């Protein structure tokens, strides 16, 4: 089930070696930096699957649906930092410097694969950020902000060259799941069926359904529902059209079904969600 996560502070940071802490498919209004230390996991970001390797640094624009599908047979160790981009822009971003939020705003979601000294540097920065964040003194908070600024500069240096490499998949399964996700991305507003996906990909619908669940941890139709709700959220925040029309546009045939599905995932009706987040924006 999709959830929306909120932070009361301008930053939250943590590191964990427990696969049970994984969070379901979700969105949030803050930006996220995710570092993968070790384990075996596929990271799903909207219409892309990343098969993670130690040293992977993910930069995520929070309003894109994302989650980690973790293999519990191997130790899962990751560090995450969530931050409020408005706070960063107002209180940390130097007025004379280039826009350090550009990697999140222009690339939105990207994987940086770090090796050698670059990998060790990011791990050291994360460890110090966690240390400062957990201390209660004013000096620790100032050191956290200063180090976070340095971290953002490091990230921008790694994002200088456009990331044009096509994601590599270790097996045909991930490739097939990526094809399913791409199909859903194109057709989520239509009447999506297993038969239609089977005809498009020329693979057994039973194989496709089983493989999708194995790789992502959810069914094709759970993913389809998440994609429709995600699009509805964007339309509710940014658009002015009637809520009934939004439901039809994102693929729901009946307004009552749209309202029930939205409330089930967001714990708010579409009307409540629009009111809350349009006021916020």
C-alpha cells in the first residue's frame, strides 16, 4: 500500500541494518538521499528498477513513487537522509553559488554508482551527519548544516556529466518487469489487462504476473493502482479540474471506485487531499 511520509523537522537521517524497516511504496514532499551499503535489493522508482550494488547513491525527488524490495536472506544495510528543499534553499544554499538542488529538480531520480575514494568519502560524510544529527547541542546542528552543504556540493560534482547509461539487468526477469512497468506507464489511464500485456510483450501472462511479484514485491494491478493514485495526487495538487474528471483521466471507470481506492491508500478522500496540499503549496 502506498503511504505519504511527513517530517516535522527540516532533516531526518538514519542508518539501519534491519530489512524489516523497509517502507512500502510511498511518496513525500521532501527530497531523499539513499545510500546502499550492502545486501540484495531492487529499488523501484516509478517506472524504473535499479538492481542495487554497494556504493549506489540514489537521489530522489520525493513525489515520485518509490520503495525497496529487499531479499531478507542477506543483510540489508542502508543510510537515508530526507530534507526539506525549501529550508535548504532559504537557510543553507549560499546566495552566490549555483543551485545545489538542481540534481533533484532536473534529474529528479538518479543513481550514482560510487567506487573507491568516492565511495569512502560518502560513507564518511553520512556517518558524521548521523553523529551530528543525534547530538542536541546548537554547535552540532550548525556542524550538521555545514557538512550537509559540503555533501550537496559533492553530489553536484558527481552529477556534472549527464547520466546516459542504460540500466543493466542481471537477468531476463528484471528486463521483463521493466517492460511491464513501461507498458503500465504508457497505458495506466486505459483498461489494462493481463491479456493486453501478454500480447504486447509476447510472453505468457502467468509468467509475467509471477515474475513481477517476485521482483517488485507487489502484483501488476497493485502497481497499476499505485500509478493511477500517484497521477491523481499530482492532478489534485496542480490542477483545477473537477475531482470526478480526474478519476476518469487516471483510469477509474466510476467516481465511487476512485474515491474508495484513494482513501484506502492515502487515508484521505480526494477532496481532503486537495484541500490540505493546495493550502500547503
